[in-house]
C-alpha cells in the first residue's frame, strides 16, 4: 500500500501524522508526508520522506504574512493555502493509492485526489471540528462569531464561514483544473464519512453523524529527558509543568513570571516550557525553563500540567494521569478545556492570560487528591486504546 499523509499546522498536527507514518512503515507499506516546512527535516530524520507544503507556521513567519483579523488577510491566507496544496500535492501523490488529509486546512486535498482518481480520507483530531448537535463549532480566530443560539444554529453559521473563507480560492483552482465548483465547502472537505483521531475515553464521538473514530495516534517517544531536567526533578517533590505550546502571543504580559508565582504561592516548584512564545525566566532552585521534551516521560513525573489545551498536550497529560489546568486561547482548545473539566481530571481556566492569583486558585483545585485519583482512572482506561493500529487496519480495508 502506498499512502501520502498531508497536514498543515503545529506540532499538534505533525506528531500524530508521524505516529501513523511510522506504524505504516513498520508494517511494510510505502508512506510519505506533505507537511509545513517547520517539520520537513523532523520527518526526514525519522526516515519518513517529506515534502514541504505552504509557508512556515511558526508565528514569527506567519504573522508577518497574514493578518487574520482583517477580511483581506483572511482572503490572502486562504488563497495561499489552497494554491500551495494544488501546487504540491499532485506530484507528491503520483502513483499513491490513498491520500489522507489531516486537519481542517486540508481544503484542496480532496480535489487533488479527485483529479488523480485515488482514494481520499479526511481526518480531524478533535470532535469540535466535526458538526454535531452535542457541541459547538470551534471558534475561528479573527472572525466575528455570535455564540448565541443552539449548537445546530452555530453549525449553520460555521458552514457559511467555511464558504466565505475557502470557497472563492478553492473554486478558482478547481475551475483551472477542469473540476466543477463546490457549493458546500465544509461538507466537501470533511467528506461524508470523516475520521476522528481522538481518544474515545477522553473525547467520545456523540454518534449523531457517520464518523469513524479511530482513537488518538500516539507516537512512542523514547527520548531521554535532559540531565538538567532529571536533576531538577530529583531535587524535590514533583513540580508543576507550565507550557502554552504553539500559542506565540503568550510572550506578552510576563506570563512566565505569572506561572512561577502561582506555583510558589502553593509551595511548588515550576517547569516552564519555552514553546513558540519563547518563554524565558532566570532559572532558580524552584524554577527551570526547558525546550522541547518528551511529554510522555515528563508528564508522569509532575504534580500537574498547566497548558493551552492543544489536542496533543491534553491527550499526553491525560494518558500520563496528570491533573490539568487548561487555559484555552483559540480553535479547539475551548473544547478540550471543557472535556478536562467535565471528566474531573482538571479544571478549565477562563480564556485569556491568567493572573498569578487565578492560576494559583485553579492549581489549588487540581492538586487535591481526588483529582489525581480521577486522572489516574482515566489514564488507565486510555491505555487500552491503540488508535494508530485501528487507522492502519482501516486504510488496508480501503486500499484498492
């Protein structure tokens, strides 16, 4: 079987794609990926052939290119994304059997599969990306959004946003390729039977639409923690981990100091992950700033995980049994914050940047023994799920 996996986004999109790519390779299948330039070398280093599609996603590059708060900026972003996919994917998918588009930005992938006559699968990593009366759509940064009304009404408005945002660019390129226009872009992109690569214990699909929930795609991480980090962990009680992942706006407002102060109020040490915001503080006996690390190893050794609510971080913390404080900022992070709260494995902090007081209050809640017990119970249930293997078997079923 020859498979091309395509995604655009941050590490939260790239890592599950890597998990599936490596599992397919281990089964003897040919696999390559189309990814943001930020991750091309990362995939190549693992032995997965990778082609860059579109511009870099790190905010230092993307923020200068697009201003999503303006209609003009949104039009330009959509045109750039669609044009890049039409320019790159046809060559990348030549002679492949299946194209798998991962994430909502894969707007042109189905059209490319249509042109090539190959099987197409669309995958999302969060239920909030797929229409359901049981939850609201994820908000779009920069787009006006009225949150009043039922979930069904919100999804109707969401479909119109898809059409306004992506319709002109998609249909322009489809016309140039000799394809008919798409009247409902969202339904076209998501397909009649999308896949959901999210853990069924953490985020079960409600069942009111035909969705294949494979489970989360987890890449085994065997990297050791740095000597500096292991020494810090060994020097005292489990610290609190703080990280806001790819959310670059976190660099404003001294958020790193807020995090450390919140931990100190409760007598805990702090680990601060730099992330794409490049957070930095002078190290002290009770505080350490780190770069990228093995979350699977680290999260099992901390008292709690405070984070932005990305799908990957939420899943990693839940699998490790670590109590969580989720501070949602954008996209699907509001959904994950609500799920953590609903499951009793942590709390959802109010959106936006916290204060040391608000963060300390949230931490005081999740550091209670009953939250740790509940987090451990959920982690035990999640350990039985192997979504990557389910995805491989599903792809084999689809292979012509």
